[in-house]
C-alpha cells in the first residue's frame, strides 16, 4: 500500500486551474522527485498535500487514511514533515529553540512527562541530539541571523526531523547552495533515509541532484502530469525534453554513486 496517494487532485484559484486532475503515489521508503518549469504547479501540489490549500477536487490519503482538507497541524502531527522553499525559522529564537519546536511535535506516550518543565527538557535533549547529527551542536545557542544560508537550511531540516516524520517533503532544498553544499546535502539525505526509515518527496531544479537521488520522477507542466518514470526514462522522454529539460540537455549518470 502506498504511504501517500493522491487521486484526481485539482486546485483552482478563481478561473485559474493551478493543478488539474493529478494522480500521485509515493511508496514507503521511496525517494520520489517532482520536477517541471516554474509555474508548473509543484509547490501548489505540496500545499494541497499538506492542507495549506484545500483541493477543489480529488482525494489525498496518508497511510491509508483520508487527510483531504485536514488542517496542516493535524497532518504534520500525523507524520508528514515539510521543508519550505523560503525557510520557516523563527529569527528571535536560538538554533536549539527552533529545533525544539520540531521535537515538541513528535508523538510521546501518554503521561510520559510529569510536568511542562520535564517536557521542555526532553525536547531540548532531542533537539541537541538532532543538531549533533547535523554537525551543528556548536551553533546551538547562536541566533538564526548569525548563520550562513547553508546552515539555516540544515537547521530547518533538523527542526522538521526532530518531529520524527515518516514522510519528508522537500521544496527546492538545494536552492542557493554551492556545489560543495549540494554534494553534502545529497550525502546527508541518503544517510537520513537509512537512519530514519524516511520516505521523501523532492521538488528540485538541480537536475544532477534529482537524477542521482530519485528512484522515480513525476513531471508537471501547466498544472498537469506530463510524464512519470525512472530517471533514465525521463531523460529520454521527448515531451519532457521539449517542455522542460531542453533538446540540448546532457544526460546525467543515474547509477548510485
């Protein structure tokens, strides 16, 4: 059974159909990439899956449960984490305090905390452990504004993963990163999948990253699904070359590196 499945998903703004009858399936443990030109409907799709937009038609199910139109906070607490394209960190809080907000979302056994103070101590411990995994423990007390752009992206990922999601949605995580940071991000994503048993939906314009990480790719164009297949299939699909990749696109090695 798919971990997440959308059937006939549509989102309309007035007379504009931003998403039109899209079917999507993400299997447990899979890394699925969604690509397409700017304005193709990629972020709209994520917003519809996570409750930020109410679909005008269609159904979304997570782990077999209908979540169509549910509030975003309920969907997040149910096991769906999301990294936004423009970042969603609280600038007035320290690094560890930001990650603690994610840890507070993680499910805990009933009665596991004797008091609010004990709960906050547990959230801080979980946040510090996650920062350690990301190599950011030394920055725990720093302000968000004092961090490099690359480290802010890592803190946001640490915050979301502190909530122990089963499905992680990434909206252009490589945007603004240099080549070395992109390579480090790919290594980290591979490790996170192995360590946390994560299923990942990746939206990204960096085609080298997409072709090297994804097991399956969905291509959107003008709010509709244009193509779906393995990285090798997508790279030679004439519809995708015409609409997005371009006829001069150089194929990327898709074997695991």
